[in-house]
C-alpha cells in the first residue's frame, strides 16, 4: 500500500497542476473557438467580428467560427454566451448595446454583470450630429437656438427607441433643455432618407453613414460626440468644441468571454487584440468601421462596461424612456 501511495499522490499533483489557471491560460485555445455576433451578417459589428476572428485564428492556430444570433436588441446572442461553459471557448463580439440593453430592458434572461467577462475593447465609436441642409443652423448653438425659438416644432430621428442614436439625442435634449419630437425608425436605412427629405430635421448617425450625404450637399455635419475630432472628418468640431461638453458620447465594439472565464484567457485575448489592432491592414480598415482603434486590458474594458450601464440607466430614467419587456 505504501508503494501504491507513492504513485497515486504524484499522479494527483500532476493532474491538479495541469488544470491550474496558469496552465489553462498557456494551453488555451486547444480547440475551435466560437464567436457569437448578436446581429445579422453584414452589419458593422459583424464586419468587425469577422475581421478579428480571422486574425485570432492565425494567432491561436485554431479555427475561430463566427455565429450570427440576431434578435431582441442583441439579447438573444448575448444569452447564448451567458448559458455556455465559462471556459473561453465561446466569445461574444458586441457593441455598446450590450450595456444599454442592461439599462433598457425591465428583465433579461441573464445577469449583465455576472454572466459576462469583458476581455478587450476593440474600437471606440462615436456619432455625428447632422442637420438637413434646409434647417437654418450652421452650428450646434444655432440649432439649439432654433429649437428654443420653436418649441415642439423640430423632429429628431433615431434608429429605434433605446439605441445609441436615441440615447445621445435624449442626452442632448436634457443638456440643452430643448423641446423636440422623437421620431424612431427601424435602423439606419429608413432614417437616412428621412433626414435627407427633411422629415426629421436632425439626427445622430455614424460618420460613415452621414458623410456620404454631407459630401453630396444634402446634410450639414455640425459636430461629433467623441472626445476628439474624427479622422474621417477632421473639419467637424466635437460637441465640447461646439459649446456642449456634457454631450460627449462614445460607444464601442468589444469582445467578451463568459463570466468567470480564466483571467489568463482574458489577458491572452486582450494582448492579441492589442497586437492585431496595430497591423497595417487592420488599421486601414478601422475608419471604415466608424471608429478608432482601442485595444484595452480586461480591467479597463470592465470599468468602461460598468460605467456605461450606469450612464445609460441615468439617461433612460431622466428622459423617462419606457423600459422594454
């Protein structure tokens, strides 16, 4: 029995060492990785996810398979990873809607904090305030003055209740005290012609979506919501430069693992994300994704994620936006 014990105990120790977090981090990934994208194929988030998945696959030496699970404001896709094993083999690439949904829905099938582990912010995004060319306002201050002079007369459009364009519009309204009418649309596609035809007088849209109409002389770009000017339109001031620092509003697209995933795995994802974002072919694509390269640590992204949930909850409460069921 004593001889047997000498063999059993070392075997146990080897097994324990093999499954320790440090070794898990070194060996991950040892098989294919799933990346859940909670929107339809072809959209902005999907484009980013597929470009990063290709680079992750090259870095990890494993297949990285993108799965689109669209619906319910991204919550269907998010629920997939919330219910998956917490081993880092199921990831989520999502936008700021991951945080806004936590504030917008009265009840979710998952815990927005506990069930997700932020790994790295891939890019940060911002929106651009555009006004129809017929609107007699060449600046944000002139637009605000016009709205104050005609309470309840100006319409602003959004891509749907609770989305980023709606939330920043409500933040703009709260900061300026203007009385304007919200007209929600089902996405960018119907909102853009509504802005062009003066059905709505202004809207916050992605710079990529708006600048094509600005260049065509149909829309006037008044400001961007980021902390600094957009590389795609350096002549357009920030909201702070335009006199409204309280309307700074930046979003993001980032990668999450399931809550409780090994910290070493999160660190690996973050390190590779940072390295990939420095590659010339990826850097060249980032402006087309409507943002700027980020590449944060898990700790930085988690802090941003939690802060955004709180920020959007405040906007929704102050703007009296009904919660979704």
